[in-house]
C-alpha cells in the first residue's frame, strides 16, 4: 500500500499516535484538530504494561514515566477503609519500565503533542473535514478552512462523535449509555498516599491515584438512572458525596474537592462499530471505531495500538483494501474484548450479589489477553 500522503483527523491519543507512527515510516502527515487550543480531554489515566509497550515503540514511554507516577499494584479497600486485596499490575514492556504509570491527561497530552510536532507532522488547529470524495481511488478532502487536498489514506481518529465516520460510513449503531457515570478531579496529593487506592464505598467505587509528586487524581464511578448531567454549581458537593468510606485519608481528600469548575462529570457510553472499519481510502481508529468505559484502564491503549498496527500494514507493498482488511482482522477481536468486558464489569457493579459476578477473574483474564503480542 505504501501510503505516502496521510490525513489524520483528530488530535487525541489515537490521532497523535497515528501521526507519529506514519511519519516514522516515511509518510507525509497532516493532522487536523477542531479544537483551536488543542487541549487535553479528561483528568487522569493509568498506562498499564501493554500501553507502555505501545508508547515504547513510539519512543514515548520514558517521557511518560518521567512525567507520571510509577506503580506496580493497587490496594483495594472496603467502605470501612480496610485492605481487602492487593492487585498487581501486569508487567509488559521493557524491564527498564514500571508495571504501570499514572499520569494526568494534560501531561500525557503534552508529551504526545511535543513528539508529534518534533516528528515533523503538519498540525492545523481549528480545522476538521467538511467532505470526503472517494471516487478517484484515493481521497479528495474538503477541509473546514476551505482548502481541498488529496490523500492516499484518511485516518478517522476523531472520537466517539466522529465527523469522518458520519461522512463516510452508513448505519452505524449509536453509542449506548451503560447506566454509570464517572466523576473526576485533581487535588493535592498527601505525601503519605503513594500507592493507587481503590475503595468500594457505600455509595460508589472510587479511586485515589497518585499522578505526580504533588498531584492526586480522584475518580468515582456512580450508578445513575440516565445520561443527564447535574447542575454545574453542584459538581464539587455531589462528588464529595460519592467518596463515602471511612478513614482520615478519604476525609482529607473529600475536603480538598471545593471548586465545581475543577470537577469533570461524564455519563459512560460504549460503542463497537461493526466491521469493516474502512471504506475506500478511509479507515477508523480509536474511539471512532470502539468507545469503551474505563473499567479495564485500556481505552487509550487500544486506540494507540490501532495506530501502530495500521501504520505497519499501510507501509507494506500490498493492495490497499487488503491492508485495511488485515488491520481490522488484527484489531477487531481485541477491541471487542475490551469494550464488552469493560461493559460487563460495569453491569456487575450495578447488580450487587449477581451470582455470575467475578470481576477479579474477568479483569485478570482480560489483562492476560492484552499482554499477548499485537
């Protein structure tokens, strides 16, 4: 296929990983991002071993380790604050790298964006696609800045509400609300809190995650009736209510959540676009093809894996349709596992006492699969 001129639509982790990977294989890459500020979306994330493996292949793992907070396990606690389990994170990447890195979304974005620019990618902000013409065997793309350019390949990395998918693909099932929402914020890290803590509280499951020397990522997963959003001015108060577990440390964190503008609330949605994820010279990666909930901590990981596999196949001397078919063959089942198992973990959290519920087993089995080669 040897794609020489590539358009990447979307400047999130999937798009930046694709832009870097294609550039490293000799392609000329234009990345367009509709957000003129090119700001990070979200608060924090955990980069598990398989994700660090991908980042290492892109040359980004060491920078992420330096910018984040290394971890090798998580402590699980009950509503009384008692330790109930110690869950090791799977070691995957090179021995010099930790099992996992917890990092803020803005810092992760900064690392990826810096390397994207350094790689020589042409980045245009405040721009997206208005039309895509596939009639000549390639792709003639009309951009929102009024320009029309031609590409060997268009990579739709523009997320759950993908404009590329809307323009090119028909009858895609909509994302579905999963019955849960996630609360996120960042507070100062107490010096004594240096290990990932997961609490199963009285109201919700919540995590206290060190992400830097002075930063603590706090999240809570709540079962909710619908996808409506609370009033903005109540977000801090309502998030504090979710951290319903005993202990001085939890109370310290609860008191630190004071500014509603610093609290992010998002109903969870999931989507798996049926195969194929390509049409003509257009292909989908990341959330545009498979949006997952965060239960396996691998949404960014599978998105960047897509980019690595796609760039590898697109650089081969094979016919384009065959290359894109092989891309979907290598990615579909792995992404399906992450989406469906994440949704299942969330469903069990909404059904306490369900006889089939075994989240520890399902998480372990999922991580074992994700440790396998791409």
